[in-house]
């Protein structure tokens, strides 16, 4: 099974749309939306939710008011200001400030504090005409996105093995942090989706540096390729210098954005030249991965 991750380094390049369009060409893959903080793949791809499960990410402190003696040690040692005394004299834990370090539980002389798992979101397994879709929704302010992505990866890999799927397509998170690293772990190739803008070139350089650090084969798709020929030439020079393989480009077209607004995959928007560019792109990606 080949695992292919689409990354962009920034939002707005069309990464998710390109990933979904590639999925529509082969129609027999497991799809994983690893952008759990802002999931969009499941919006574009028509699906039916088959399984839902709660995700418990971090632990937070819970205070037993009856056992508490009011010594205030927990409030004094909490580096995050999550425990405070109310006007009534009782102590209270602000769960959104608690980082789950557990120091208050260990040092409380009356054992009035315990660490409890808190629900951080939900993850889903859905069915689509393109294959199973594994996706999730992380609750606001939750910081366990890396752990959630690992959970999704395990589920997606199991589905691929059980169903005999040869490819796992991952719509990766934006940026370069922990969620991206979790999405990159153990994959066979990175497809960087960029655009011919100064920001696009800057983020391309960052993503290539990251994938190179993990020795992951990296190829490039230029989306909106006709926007700026000068920066496009700079992108091509950079790829030649860093030995990043170009696998295709998608020209700028207003129908691309209209398809997105309607929740339709770009290969189904009626513009033959757009579909042809995606077909060529996907063929080149497969050749690059299996090559």
C-alpha cells in the first residue's frame, strides 16, 4: 500500500481540491483528511457517515470540593493559572487553561485533585463512491491534533489492509508543526501543492525542507499556474536546484472556484481542460510513487 500526502504549507492553494480531484480519477483508495483543525475534504467529497467515535485527547484536573481542605497549594504551583479561589472561598479549575501536567494531583496533600480525560472531538469513518473516508473534527482550543491524526492514520491503514486498497491518499494539515509531522510519518511520497505567488514560493521552500529532513520523496503540483509567469519560473528553478520532481500543473480558471463554492469536485465541473490536467497530474504522481 502506497501512502501519498498532499501538503501546501499554507491555506488557500487548492490542496484539498486537488487531492479530492485526484481521488475522483482512480476511485478506489482510502481517503484521509488529516487537517483535523479545519477539515474540508469531507465537505467536497459526497459521503455517508458509517461510524462515529469520540476522541479523548488530553487530561484535565478535576477538583473534589468535599475533599479539598483549602490549603491553596494547587493554585500556588499551577504555572498556567488554571486553579483559582472563588469569592465563596472554594477553589475552581478552569479546564480551558489546564495543560494536563498533573503536578497538582501529585502534590495535593488531601488527594482532592484527579486527572480525567476530556472529550477533544470526534472522528468518523464514512463511505463514498471513491472509497472509505476517514475524517475528524477537533474541538476548539484542543491541542491534541497530533494524537488525533495518529488515531486516524491507524484506522485508515487498517481499512486499506482489510479492503485490499493499494493507495492511501492523505489531505495534510497546513503549516509545518506537529500535525504535519504526524501526517508525514511513514508515508511514501509528498505532493506539494503550491501557487505562483511570493507566499506560495516561500511555503514551498519550507515544506521541501521539512520533507527532506525526513528523507521523503517529494514532487510538485503548481496550481493556478498561469497567475504569475515570473514566480512560476522561480518555482521551477527552485525545484531543479532541490531536485523536486514537477508532476503537473493546473491553470487558473474561475470555474475552479465556482466548483468549490458548489461543493463539486473540479473534475466534474464540466471544464474538460481542467479535468485533463488533473488526469495527467494523477498519472504522473502514480509514476513518481511507484517509479
